C-alpha cells in the first residue's frame, strides 16, 4: 500500500512537471523595470544614479518586485512594451524624433504605456521644456488636449502616499502636467528635477541638496516617484477605497456608521 506522504509527494512532482512550461515565464523578467530613454542629442542622463535609487526605495517600501538596473532604450526600439514605464530626462534641448519613432512612442502610450518626463534644467521655460512640449504636440497632435494640469485630487497623488504638492530637488512649480488619454495619464511631466532629489553617489551620499525644503522635500520627491510607479501599474484601481480606512480612523468613525 502507498502511504499518504508518498502519494502527496508524487502528486506534487506531477504538478511540477506539468507546470514547468508555465513556470519558465517567472523570474527576473517578471520584475518591474524602468526604461531610460536615450536621445540622440542633449544630456539624456543628467542624474546618472537616480533611477536605481527610486527603484531601490520602491522595492523596500512596497510589495512590487523590481529590477534595480534600468534598461537603456530608444524610441526606435520594437521592444518598448517590455518596459511599461519609460523615463525621459534632460537639462538641454533635444531634437524631435523622426516620424517612425513618434509613431512607436504614440503606439506605446496609447496602448497602455506610461512616460515620466523629468526636467533637470532648474527653470520652467528653458530649452528642455520647449523640446518636451514640441515632442508631446507631435505625439498627440490637435485636436488632442496635449499637456494639461493634473488635478490635485487625481489618483496619482494618492496611489500609495497621500501627497498634497509635487516637488523634486526644487519646488519650481506646485503643479504637474500630463497628457490624458482614455481617462488615464499616459505621459507625466515634472519641472522640479525629481532625479536630482533621488540621485546618490557610489558611497551612498545624496549628490544634490533639495531647495528650499531640505530632506523633508527629498522624502516627498521619493514618495511622488513611488506613487508614479504604483499609478503606472495599477491606474485608478481602488481610487475611491485605498485610503478610506485611514481617513475613517483619523476622523474616529466606525465602519458601521
């Protein structure tokens, strides 16, 4: 007679063999990864270590499993969909991509991809800013609304942390702009230099001071970055419910009331 232990062991082995093909899809490739967009000109990597730091914080603070090494991608790549979150940064003018690259980016964004654009210029009306606006107008031409102010009550600002004002290394603007497509943010634009707040050197020291709010402002910048990751993955999921228990505790309400 076969024992119960041997029966369970043989069953588990059979299931393992039957599911081995599906199991191959799991592993490092299933981790969340950011694609860092490489442009043909301009300084596309003004804050060299920024993405590794915000990904590290995302890994430690949330249940999202991340790949700490961003992928360097170009808009001409046929595999943009492999990194659902793209990051475009700079501190100077860059050329408008070609027609094929614009189509590729438009396809990526309209089919569910997310783009975070991060200005490291330290001003709101510089050459990088003009390049960004030219790019968004080319990707989403009229009659699309293009870049518009993201309301403070948007899910982006409460997808993980409750955030009342968007900041980065600087606090140049109290608002963020974005392109809304099919009722979701497809592209998000910050002029406050998020990467400057995130970036550390190889010894673990932050490379740049946050002004005017110091380390508290840096923490808010990390929270905004994590919120952007969470929003890109979950969109409006639990938009109305995610913070209800917290708010009710703060107001000393009971669920039955």
